[in-house]
């Protein structure tokens, strides 16, 4: 048996199928950064376009979701750099159903205080339930860097949440 490498057409179908099935996750991720439904949809649309256009660069189709997350995060970061908009409060994140994982408004507000890369690690780890190795692949960083970002982000979140709690008690 020889090495099987999917043709571009096969990769394109895999990418399109994954984009359709995971659209809500990519949208929520984009919305959590930009706070505007139209901008979030534009980011996901642009990311989808680039993914389909460059699907031949996907080396291993079993990592298609990781590859797509990387593209979406790159689009989000580029958008944020271009627009430098103030982030919208997370209570404005559209509800995705009664089991919505973005319900804790205080936590989401604290997340908005984090650096975009630290925030990405926390969102991917705890909201999207990715493993550290997968996050490292998505962000194109070492696992040790991801662990550091996760530790630093959690520490900042804890401090922010404690400050909010203290102010509410006073």
C-alpha cells in the first residue's frame, strides 16, 4: 500500500463539510472577540473563503478542524488589529439555546480583559474542550507556551473575578 494523499477536490469537500457542521462554533468564537453579529459573520465567511481557496495546503485531513480554527483565529486577530474596536459586553452574545456555554456573564466580561492569545487558549480549552496539544496546533505554538498562557490567563481571570466579587460585596 502506498501513501494516500487526498486530491484537492476531496480536501475541498472535507473542508466545506466541516465548515457547515462547525459553523456555530466558529461564529461564537468570532463573536466573542468582535461583539458584532455582522462582523463575526464576515470573519467566518472570509475564513471559510480562504480555507476553501487554500484547501490544498491541508496536509492531513484528520486535522481539518484544527486547521480551520487556526484560520478563523488568524482572521479574528487580523480584524481586531484593523479595527481596534472596543469589545462589546458578552451579555450581548446571542443565545444559542438553553445549554449555552457562554451564560456566565461575569466570566465572559473577565475574559474580555485578557490578551487575545491568552483568551484564545482559555476559550479553546474550556469552552470548546480542546486538548493542549490541539490548541498548540491551532495557535502554532509550543505546548509549553500554551500551558503558560493557560496558567497566566486563569490567574488573571481569578484576580479579575475576585475583584468583581469584592466590589459587589462592598
